[in-house]
C-alpha cells in the first residue's frame, strides 16, 4: 500500500509540475492533487527537491525496463529492426512526459550550474542508455550494417543525435511525431555508419 501511495504521489507531482513548472509547484499543490495532507507528502519526501529527484529516478527506471523488454522481445530480428524498436521506446517515453521534461529542461537551462547530484544522475542515465544501444553493436557488425573500425563510438554518437533532436523539441515545446524522428535518426545514423562500397 505504501508503494502505491508513493506512485500516486509521483504521478500527481508530474501532472502539477507539467502545469505550473518546477519552481512554481508547491508541495501543497501536489498534496491537493493526490488527495492527501501535506504532512503525508513529507512522510514520503523530505522536500520538493527530493520528490523531483524521486520522480526522475522512477521515470529512468521505467524507461530502462521498457528498453530491456524491447531488447528481449526483438531478439533474433535484424539489427535495423531492433534499433528501430529501441528508438521508438525512448521517443515514446519522451512524448509521454513531454510537457514535464520541457519545463524541467527550460528551468535548468536558466541556472548557471547543475549540482553534482544532478550531474551524477544524468551520467547514470546516459551510461544505461549507451549500454542498451551498444548491446546491438555485435549484431549490426555481424549483419554488415555497421563498420567495425568505429564500432566503439556508435552508441555515443547515436545517443548524441537522439539527445540533440529531443533537446530541440523540448526547448521549442514542439514535439515531433515519433515515426518522423525514428526515420530521421535511422537514415542519418545508418547511412553514415553503413559499410563503404569500394
């Protein structure tokens, strides 16, 4: 029951933050939305910052679970199809949380520097995403879709392309259809990474 209440609080927090923005959101607003007292909220999270960190952690865990399930589901399919599935999972996650992530990014861009805890959290997410994208490298190499000499760089390059396209959308507050983004990323990444014809 305690975990259900925690999940409900985090869902309400995302809704309120998406409406008001991170800095304008008060714990009282979240408590009202979820239908509990402010004191109950503080039993779960000591302050708004801890609640926001827990929300970001929960979203990252959800995304990793979806990516792991997609990797399992697509086992045995060609590299391009598997990469398509991973990109779709990431982009659909971004679309689902688009307003929240846009406002959060905008607010953080206005600050001079992120805290070391925020940087650590971001690095953990980048490492987890890079690991999952890189898990497809052996298949791409075996199927002749990727050049072997640059293989160690592909996960980082692809993630950089993905982050850049998402960053532009978040800052513009204008989401691009998922299929359009996947087509662009696959075209740009694979045309640049496919073996050269002699």
